[in-house]
C-alpha cells in the first residue's frame, strides 16, 4: 500500500488521540493512526472519518514505516502513559530524525529533559495546558479569560499586549461600534432568548439587558469607561496562561506581575513555572506567616481537643480552684506544721504538687487534722486521675498518626472563602498551583493515601483531607460551608459529578442555617476577595445571592458531556481537560502557534497565530471579503510588528502574521483555507527550538 504524503501520524487512540485526529481531519489533513489497543467503536469512528488505522504497536520502527513516517508532516504521541510516549519518541527520532515530533508528557521534569535531548520535539503537558482554564473558572469575576501576545520590540526585548475576555451586561441602547469602540464582540445573548449569536458584526444593535462577551486589550476598557470587576487579575491570568504554554508572561526580563523577580527565560519551561510558584508563595508567606501560624495553631487546638478533652481540662481547673480556696482558708489553722503567713500562692503550690504527685516535702498533710488529711487523700486521687486523662489526650495528638490530620484541620479552620479541590491528579496539581499563584487558599480532598502528588501539596502547605469527596463528613472537614468554590478535577467524571452535587447540598444547608441564626455568610481574606470580584450589576439582593452561591467547577471526560452537565445540573463551569489541550497539539503538528483556548457560553474558542501562505485563499482578500466567521485581532508584516488597529479594508498578503480568534471549528476551517492551492508550494515547517514558546 502506498502511504499518503503530507499526513500526520497519531500514536495512541486515547480520548486525547481521538480528539486530535478529529480536528486534524477537520483541518483537511490526512491522518494515520497507529495503535494496537484500540476499542472497536473507535475503529469504526476512524472509518467514518476516512482515517487509516495501523493495528500495531507505535513503539516499533516497522509500524511507523508502514504509517509512512518518511513522508509525514509530524508524529503526535498521545498515549495515556508517559513511558509509552517516551518509547515512541525514541523510535521516531531514530527512524526519521527530521520529522516533527509532538509529545504529550505529564511529568514536567521528564518533559524538560526530552525537549533538551530532542531538538525536533515539541513537548506539551496536557494538565498544565488545561490548568489555567480551571483556575479562571474558580474565580468569581467579569473576566472570562486573559492572555498575552508577545512580539519582538524595537529594543530587542519582547513587548506584550494583554487581551481580556469580559462578560458585559448592556446598559443602554445603541450600535456596538458606538458604545464599545475598538473592542471585539465575541458573543451576544439577547435578553429573553435562548440562542447565543457567536462573533456578531460590529454594527449590531444592542438593547439594555443583553449580555455581551467582548475581547480587547486591557487598557481599552478604561478608555471606554467600562467598569470590569476583577480586571486587575487579567495580567495574572495572562501570566498563568503564558507559563502553561511554555511562555513567560509578557516576556520581559524585569519584574513579574506578582511583584517578584521573573525567572530566567533560558530556564526549562517546567523549572520556570516552578520557580515562579515558589517566588510567589515565599512573598505570600512572608506577609502572612505570623498571623497565619497563630490562627492555625488556635484552630488546631479547637478542632483536635474535642469535648471530652475540654471536660477533662475543666475538671482539672475546677479541682485546682476548689483545693486552693479550701487550703487558703483551713491549712494554717488545722495543721500544726503549717508555716506562718501561709498565702493563697502557697495553697496553689500545694494543690499542684499534690495533684501531680510530686511531693517535695515542703508542705504536707501528715500533722493536719483528720478531715484535712481525708481532703488531701481525695485531692491526690482526683487530681492524679484528671491529670492522667489530660496527658492521655495530649499524647494521642502528639505521637499518634492523627498529628498530620490535626495540623491540616488547623489550617482549614483558620481559612474562609477558599477553594475545595477534589482529586489531586496532574490536572488537580496544575490547578492548585495556579490558584496559589492567584492568591487563593486551597483545601484538597484526595481519596488515595498513596497518591504520588501528596508531597507536592504538603510542600506548598496546602491542607489535605483524605476521604471520599462525595461523603458529607469529608466535605464538612474540608470547610465546605465556608468555601467560595469547589473544583472536582479527578479523572472519574461520575465521581466528580457526585462530589459537586453533595457539596452544593451541604453548602446550601449551611447557608440556610446561618440565615436562621442571622450569621454572616462569610468572613476572612478570601471571602472579601470573592465579594470584591462579584459583578456589581443588578440589585443588591441579586449580588448578595450570587456571592453566597457556591461556585461549581467540574471536569468531565468529553466536551459533549460538559455541555449537558452544565445545562441539566446548573453547574457553573464543566470542562474537559483533553478538549482544552487538543488545539495545542493540532497547532504544533501543523506548524501554527496556539496562544490559548477558552470557552464562551459553552462554545470552545481558540486564539492562534498563523502565517498567510502563498497561493492560499487567505492571500489577497480584505478582511471584509474574507468572511470566515472569526475575528482577526492583529496583522503583522515582515518587520514583525503587529498592527492592532485594523479596518474592513485591510488586505492580507502572503507572509502576513495573523492573530485570530473564534470558535475552534471556524479556526480549523481558516487553517484549511490557508492551505496552498494545488501546484503551489507551502513554506517549510520550521522546527521549533527547545524552550521556544508555542
């Protein structure tokens, strides 16, 4: 069989591999899938897509040669196992060292080493690519998404423009262009209508009550006097997206948006991200360590020393108080050996030494009257018993296996308005680190005590509750009644759904109980931050109601299930990690740069940078004539400068760099239209250098 030319080889037919295959075929690129463990249903799906399947192990040179690796555009290794992807990469580098290689590696350290060892490889971490999307979903804000666009500046450094996607409520009638100026409309939801218009024109009429999603550079909102709740977080969100995509925020080697020094740009991507995290956490700890430690210790004592201990401690103090009073009044008058001027302090001293059975000999009951001797005997027995009980409770806390849980509960009891994160897998760790960078406190619920990511949480001083997130007692132990959001991010979609439904029920019951008692809905730094970032629109009552609601973020196996879960179960945000990461793999395979992915009204959007090819349908027409259903945000020429102020008459030329955004399906259609016509030569795919931003 003659192998197809100009195709992409996808090794591994997992959920990620199937989505990559689907989007590559939608882009007009032939795909050959190599996998020996595929399910029959997926094989039939490939037949419907007209994708060829080689049923062999992709870790063999023979299988890759049968798939036509010599004529392939790229090889994408997307098995579920890092080891399998590593083996595929090694075989590919030996058989076809000039063919582009795209690898899915969840281990950041292994990914950095592979990127350094294989110059032709683009190493992507699915969890870190999807993490910023889950982080921004946990934050209650008008800012839907934010990202930075880097381009070379005149001084040789990298200048960055920060774009912010904002959910906006229309307050007055008019034409979009007159109200919002150069801002870009992404979606329009008419008041009272169910359907959402994607990428409406700039001359669309608006009415009060309509909901808009607009995109623009951060400074443009202030220029139009548009108040955006949470706009201050846009730069931080853009930094998270940049680190996830192996870039460095706005690219400058000066100060990071968090206030600390930006890590060295020559550092490996995983190490850069880790260094940024450590710097931010060190700054945070330096500001809050004294107060936090005291509150943690106080909360630990309240939580671990429960009612029986408090009763025992109360008994000790009661016996001590009664004995001190009795001895102060009667010891000197009924004991011939009592010293003169026997004071209350002496009585307290005699009581303590009797209760702890020390008996130094300076005070005793030997020569006292009979009733006082009986009192001394009773004091010895009662005191020794109560002190022994208190010692037992303290010993249980100090030397038992409950110590770690006690410390965790102490930190949980000291925080409020936090995010409860269920499932500490690779996606969970990336989201946890992003939330910490954003200044939020996190409590983790993990079922597996042997989870290899638990040391990461402990190192970052994140409290961990071991238990089932669907069980009410586990949720209460994690501080769910005081939480601002819950993010269920395990790989089990059914368990995630069960956890968030249980959490919402527990949270609502606690809110009703607080309402009956007249207690405030929240307190603490994170609670204040959450209240600050609520959109200040509508009535005061609706704002308070929105602030009191638990924000629910859910990870699902697929994008279709995410849409259904949001609609049926009233979940704020349901996302698929693979769906968020897939466009990065497709862009790396086809040679265009994916800036970021995000969702608008359940529609996945893509921001990408691509070069207009000679002889393609994009070369020649104006933006008005193009009519692609996407938005061109900037156009760059040969000098590398991006022009952001575009008009309908801007004409595209071969070699132009386009910054475009739109639904994933329409961006894929744009990529297909950018293919050179028959007989035209497409520019050679440039092999990215190690550590280069995507």
